[in-house]
C-alpha cells in the first residue's frame, strides 16, 4: 500500500478554469494579495497578471528582474515592454533587481531573491501568488520554498503557484549554460553530506529541446549510477518524446545506455503526474537502500516549467537534491510570433485553508 502523499489531492485548475477561479475567489476587494512574478522577456510574462488585475482583490506585486552578464538586446526590449505592461496592471508594485552572478561569476541569484522577499511581512496577506512563467528554476524554487517555510505556522494564508504553459515557446528559447553546476539554493537535500559511504545515485533529468550541452555537463558532474530520463508523454505533439530522444542521441548528449527501463514518461501538462511518479520511485528505492547503504535520488528540471513544478513538489516533500546548471544568457532560435497557440494557464493551490492539518510534513523544512 502506498504511503500518503502531501499533494496527492492538490487543488488545481487549468485553462478557462483559472479565469473562473480567479473571478470567484479574488472577487472580494478586502482580500489582500501578494503577487510575485518575473519581469522578463518571455511572451507569457503578463498573462497571469492580466487575469489577477481583472479581479477586485487588493494586489501588491513584487516584480523580479533577473540580471545576467550578457543580455540579448532584442530580448531586453521585450523585457522592458513586459515590465511597462506589468506596471500598468499593478499600480502597487515593487521591482527587485536580482543579479544571478556575483563579480566572480558565482551563482547567487536564488539566495538574493529570497533575501529580498524576507524584507516583507508575508503574514499581512491573505494570499500569496507566485507566477513562475517568467522566472528561472534557480529563482522560482528558492522563492517558493521560502514562502512555504515562512508561513508554516500560519496555515490560513494561502499559497498559489501559477504558470503559463506553451511548449513551443520553451523550444524557441536558446540558453547558453555556464560550467557552474550546483544544487538549487535550498535544495541540496543530503547530497554530498554522507560520511563513510559512497551513495548510489539515481538521476532523473528532464529532457528538453536545445539542452543537450546542459544535460551532458550535469551527467559528467553527478556521475550517476543509474539514469531515468524524464520525457513528456502525453504531450501537445504526440512525437515530442521521440523527437527529444533523437535530438539527444544525435547530439551526443546521452552518455548512458537507453532502454525502456531508463525512461520515465510524465504528462507534459500535469505537474502532479510527474510528482506522483517521482514519489513512487522514491518509495520503491528508499527501503531497499535503507538496509544496504545510502542512496540519492537527484532531480534536474530543465525546460518545461509545468514539469519542473512536479519535480519541485517531490523535492520539497522528500528533501531531494535538485542539481542544475545556471544559464549565462538567452537567445531565440525563432522569433515569437502570433502563429503560436495561446498559452494555457495552470494553477496549483499549494498551501492554505482548504487542506487538513494531518498532511505529511515537508522533509525539506525540518
């Protein structure tokens, strides 16, 4: 019998359901809302903000601008246009500038973002909305963990995570990775702190288009004993998974043996599907290695932020290490245009009043 999981029955909304939920839930003008969102170049940047601004809630926005050493000028223009739109949507707002690297090119962005958030009294709000559509993993994961950790004694405050999902947009963004491989701040788990033993490492990288170099560098750094690559299925395009495997095989990005047992399929549009899959793998693996030695289940979310959200939930619940390679800069393989399908909004009610007190505790916050 499977053990109880914290987010097995998480409240979620997708597509038109999100707009309906916002109108119903945030219709009270006395509801005090903090919205944390990225102010980046991504065309999905303002979608959640537009839905929230249409409600009657009292919204204070905290807009996060990620600064990297190199900036594509065309993308900088898009980011500035999005920022101007966000300012119109949220008259009450603060902008925080987050340098992803320090002068020595050490990754500091996640800790800086959490430190900025720490200046606010989160308990003055009824709801905290974190929109990860235009936030990187290295920023969004620490922010969400900080919010949950800070509010643990006050379960009546609600935490919502939203993302605008459009895989074709993700595929058009080309990232230039650095060599700075590390755990996402706050997500080291027990990685690297086991004394007197050599842990068996199972690595679950999320495959994504244009990320061959990133995945290969992560593999060479982690040196896993086993690999289960996460591939989207079902997906918006039925052959997405096959195309990804072909891209990685052709690009020399898979220095491990591929067979059906080394692939994990997860619904591209449902983070709870991947969350449950990771939790099942953990439940199967943990009792075995509890008797014979130490093991690490290591996550590397790359690409789709919906699937990254599934990895986040599992990492929070079981204190799993999340290893990533920070990006130095971005460019576009193809320009964003109106021919792209409309992004779909996804909402997860992460914490708050609907949930009972006896849910499994988060190991990452113990």
